[in-house]
C-alpha cells in the first residue's frame, strides 16, 4: 500500500499550499510523480496477488518464472478452486459441492449460508432442466429443513420454489434466479469461501487500489486542477482544465 | 448430473452398502464413504438420521482396520467422522463411543500431510463441542503432547492444540500450569501465522488469562510489552473476528488487573478500544453480538469508561439498533446489557434512552421475550433507566405499560428473571406516580409473603437502599398500606426475620409514628400487624413494641387504647392480637408489661370488649384478659 500513501502525502502537500484552486501543470505533476519511488518487487507482488486471487493459474505460473515473484499460496490449490468455480458456473452444482468437500470439509460444514445457496442453485438447475418431480423432492428433503432453521433461508426457498408456478418463468418476478448472473453470484461466493479457508483475502488488492486512486482524485478535484487519470485502461494523464 | 440423486441416496440404502463395505472391504469402501461424507456435510438433519441408523461405528471400523498406506481411505474416514462431530453433540458422542479418538490421534503422526490435516480437523471438531471429554493438563505427558501440537508447522494441528485449551482449561490451576509450561508464548508466536491460526490462538490465549491476575502479571506484564503491543496492533487487523478477539483479550487483562496496574490506563487506548468494538457492533452476526458483550464488560464498574462510551455515541447507536426488525435474542440481550451498564450511573444516558421514541417500548416489550436471558437483560436495563429521578418524577413510566410486565416477571420460572424484576420494582417504587409506586410495592409485598427466610434475607441485603421508611410515610394511603403489608410479611415467621426491622434502625419508629398519625383504617391495620408480628418475638422485641404503643410519661390516652376503641373490627382484632403477644406469661418481663398496660387503661378497655360484636375480637379479648389475670387481678 506504500504507493497509495505516497500519493496521499503528495496530495496533502498540495493541499497545504493551495488556498484557492491551484493549477498544477503537466511538467510539475510528472516531476512529482517521478519523485515517488515504487519498488518493482512490490508491483510484481500486486500483479501476482491479482492473478492468484482471480485464479489465473497458468498466467501466475508464467509470471512466477518470468519475474521470480513467489505466490503466497500453493498454485495447485488454485486449480482446485477454479474447478469448483467452473462447475458452479456451468450448472454442475453437485459436482462442485463434492469438490469443495474434498478440498476442505470444514467449508460447507461451518458456513450454512453458503451451503444453502449451493443447494438452492442445485434446485434452480433442476427446475431449469425441467426435472420438476425431482426438484420438488429435492426441495422438500434437502432445503426445507434448512428453511426451518433460518427465516431468511425460508424466504429465499419460497422465492425459488415459486419458479415452478410460472408458465413463462423468464418474465416472472423470480425470473432473475434463472439468469446466468445467479450462477456467477453463487460461484463467486464459493470462491470467496475457499479463499478465506486458505487464509487468503477474497478480493485482489489491485481493484481496491484503483478505487483509492479515484477517491483521491475526487478529493483533489475540489482543490486543484491537475493532470488527471480518467481512462483507467490507458492510464494517460489528461491536461488540466482550468 | 446424476438424474435420480435423491432416490439412490436414501439413508437406509446407503447404510446397507456401508455395512457390507465395512465387512468385506475392497474398492467399495472409498466410494460409499465419500458418498456418505457428501450427504452429511452441512446437513444437520442428515447427520442426525445417519447417526441414528448407526453409521458412525461402521465408519470407525473402516478407519481402524485400514492400512496406513491407503491414504485416501484414511482421509475419507477422518473427514466423515469430523463432519459427524461438527456442530452436533450427538455426533461427538457417537464418534467417541465408537472409539474413534485413538485412531484419529494416530493420524497426526502420518507422513502424508493431507492425512494429518484430516485427522487434526476431525479432532478439532470434537474439541469444539461441549460433549468432548476434558483434557487432563495435570499429566505431564499431556502437556508435552499439547506443546508438540502447537509446535507443528500445520495450521490444522496448531488449531487443534488451541481448541483443546479453549475447551478444557477452566480452573486457575490449569491456567497456571499452561502458562508456566510456556504455552502463552507459543500462542503469541502463532499470532504471526495465518488468519485461522491467529484466531484460534487468541481464543485460547483469552482462556488462559481469563480472571487470572497472577498469570497476567507474570506473562503479560510490562516486561512482556511485545505481547501487549501485539494485542493492541491486532485491534486494527483487517479481519473483524481477529479485532474482536484482540479486544476480548485486552478487556480480560484490564478487568483482572484494574486499578492497581498500569495496563490500559491511557484514555487514548481506552477510547480506541471502545470505538473498535462499536464498529464491530455493526456486524449483525456472531462477531457483532460478542462485540456488544465485550463492550459491556469493558465498561462495567468504571464510570470513566462509561463516560467515554457515552461520548462515543454508544447510547444513540444502540437505541437506533434495537429498533431494527427481527433481531436475534443474543443481539437484544447484548444491547440491553450494554445500555443497562451505561445507564447505571450516567443520567445523560438515561435521558437519551427515555427521549428515544421507541426505546422504552421495545425494552418493556422484551420483558415478555421468549428467551430468559433477554428478559433478565431487559429488566435490568429498565431498572437502571428508571433510576432517573427526573423522569420518574415526570411520570414517564406509565402504569400499565411498564409495571405490569415487570410484575408478571415475578412469577417467571427463572430465578434470575425474578431477581431482576424485583430490583426493577424497587427502583419503580421510588416513582413520583403513586399508582406506579402502589403497584410496585404491592408486588414486592406479595413476593415477601411467598419466599422463605433465607431468600428474604438475601433480598433485604440486596436492597440496602430500599426506601421502606419513605414508603411507609408515603403521601398516598394506599402505598402506605402496601408498604406496611410488605414490612409485615418481611417480619412474619421465625424470630430472626424480625431482626430486619431493627437492623434497619428507624423502621419500627416509622411504623409507630404512622399508628399515631394515620387515619385510614387499612393503614392502621397493617401497621398494627407489624407491631403484632414484632411482639411475637423475644423480650427485646416485645419491649420495643411497648415503647411504641404505651407512653407512660404522656397524660393523654395511650394510642393502644384509642385503637382498641376503633369502629373497625379488623383493626380491633389486630390490636388485641398484639396485646395477646405482649402478655404471654412466660417471658421475664411479662409481669412488668401487664402492669404497664393496666396503668395505661388497656385492661379495663379489654374488659369492656368481652362481648364485642366481632367474634374474632371477642375470642382474643378473652385470651388477653386470661393472660393478664395469670399475674392476679390487681383491680380488685
């Protein structure tokens, strides 16, 4: 996070100087930016952290060889985690559950909400595939007891079972459950739980750094005109508008 | 996707296959075990039904007969056993009964780290249950084994070590043994490890230092400033649970060593800790609940800390939070407990609660909550809020809404609820609203009638500040009546209980004064019965009553004669009863008392009453006269 703090320090200095809205030219700005020293290793760690957390195992492996940056996690576990994620994304929830249980049985045993959401996703897939009888039996045997244990589960269960009541499910009030985004939501929940069980943060650091950058720029906008980064893809400095 | 998943997974069928796999072995074992494991993980209902069907012994028998070279079989067995033990006490019992424990311990020394993981996880699950056996720290080899666990470079194994401590360390001696064996130091080192290591280490660290000043001074003292520093640092950790656990440890250190020590004296650190805990309260899960209880315990007994918490807007926050819908019992209990603490001393806190639009209603509603602990917490909270003289005076505690539920609590099945209700009533009996006062005292009076003498004593000791004298002289005659009735019940029974009136000093004088002053017959009757009960005591008590009722220096008619002449039969009954008690001929001072009563005109008045229209009076008058005559009829 040293990068962030040095930016903040810079901002504080600027703020101290400015009584009215100050204009900082591109030259001045670039000079200041050049004064900020960022270690290459730190940058590499940021990249590695992103690749590992997002599960790009091949890229992480290549990056490790090229940059010599050691990942803070066994790369093999990434493969397992990605397999789980992919299984959920493609609707093979039962398969995903078995894989999570092989990875670490504690995850679903100690996380009732995640377990419920996976079971709920299983029910959604059964309904999607038109296996109505099986879906009903599954809801009754596997999900109903969870609903008894927890009020909010019950509400979610009722919403899911409502899928069976509509002819045109896609345009029904509960149609969103059949959406691909529901699978992605469940998949990312499992992904996060596995990461947490491996004592790894569930979000990569890079996006939050970018959010901090945007926040800092917004703060600075009130006090100064300076070469701003608006396009995060190219990270080009724009000339200050006066 | 397997099409007919739920039909092939019928418990009976699976059990059948498990049994046969356990018996003849082979490849089938692995498959059926894995299937069973996937059935029960996360699913409490299924765990219970498989336990009932006897699945656990079959799994354990597969584990015990498995060769140590078949790693995946060992892993599946351990994982299944661990899941049976996870979150289900019946499962822990079944696992232990089936003799799984030694086999799981063996897995810890396996060469394959994955097998070690599975074994350690299963054992950890067992130790996280209350049903697990206590680990014996008094055996040297057990301590050695425990330390070897904490030294392993495997987070499941160190976690197991920590769980054993958290589960089994209860007494001060056990805490001392562990601390002396260097366990605290090892736990501190583990704080550098993974999140789960950090959390389990903090938990067992808290277990070892809990309420043990000796251990704290020796191992967490200033010379061990790194320990203290690490804990402080962890209150800023990224993970909420870690922050909470660090706060719990610091609170334990402060509470066990307060006033004399230099820990946590800095206002800056104290404020920070309160702010960290308050932020955690926003979490609506277990962390937030525990944060509330930690905050409450941190500020308890220290007004300075309560002030800091007040300045941090704790009261507003909690008043706001309690209005959220469908709060869990634990959360409500935490909110009421913390508010109760804050309102025990600080009037501004009470003001905020009372000015909050719904707070008082919510607290009162919680008096009938289904959970005992919530009822107790709400009651104590109400008591402390109602300490506000200003608001009591302004009649904020409306009769029916507030006091009726409290009175109902006196009949609660739980003693702790009763006691809390009682204390609240005492507080409400100070209300300026005479109806509230009346009901509070009434309820207390009935309670005094019901409880045994040991209980009376406890209640009376608890209620040192009880404004009985004030209530007896209350401006409202109904309150007076009930207050006197309360005193009457208090001194009813064995002689010892009469002592209460004398330990309270002025109480008997106050009752006597009311006899001379009051006009309402019901008040006089109750006051007279107090005298009557006291007069049933020994010489000392009888003399005290004589002093109140018969004034020799006064030329006016004695109060006792005036009362005997009352139109109210029940009052006459009470007076005559008292005379009967005073003239029992066996006492050393009996003769002297009869003489005094005679001189005061009591005996001649009694003679006028031998044909009293009230039968009760008539009978007692005869008894009283008979007793007086024992010493001879001096009138003739």
